[in-house]
C-alpha cells in the first residue's frame, strides 16, 4: 500500500524543499534559455524530467485556434509554465521551442555523460535540447 508516499520524489540533493525547488527551477530556466548546460548527472536527470513536462505543456499551447475552450486551456497551460519559469523563458517556450517540438512525441532532452570532475570526482553530464 502506498501510504502517502510520492511516486516521483527523485533525489533530494541534501537540500531543504524550497532550496531544492529553486535549484531545479534555475537549472530548467538555464537549460531552456541556453539549450545546453553542464551539471552533475543527478541534477541533469531531475532537471530533464521537469523540462520535458514543461515543453510538453508548451507544445499543447496552440496559437491558431481562437475558440473559447481552447483559450481557457491555453491560459491554464501558460499558468503552469509561469509557475516554474520567468516571463521571457515562457515567451521563448511558446514562440520558439513549442513549435519546434510540436511534431515530436517526447524525448526533448539528451543527457551525455562526461566523466568525473577533477576536484571532487562528481559525475558530470551535459544536458541539451534535441
């Protein structure tokens, strides 16, 4: 039995909840603006999961349809994006990344493992948009 245990808690990164959320938000924001970042493997995997979800929401925002129902859905999807990202990143998601990934069914990010960091031997990875 599940007993209130979340399915996708992921790793905690030895941080409190608010610090962990802020870390993921900044990682995803950097990933979506620069389209390629270098970080540790665990952080790359966690940021990739969140970025995939946000890009999926962005692909569903249709700017063509003007019906009231579609407008309501668009506003709801945009609110989800605004919860995690600043306005300029949401604008890039809507105008650039959303149309680019419109026909793709998933797998918007790629993680390339690089090797250990010389100072502390942490495993480093490059995460980029496909």
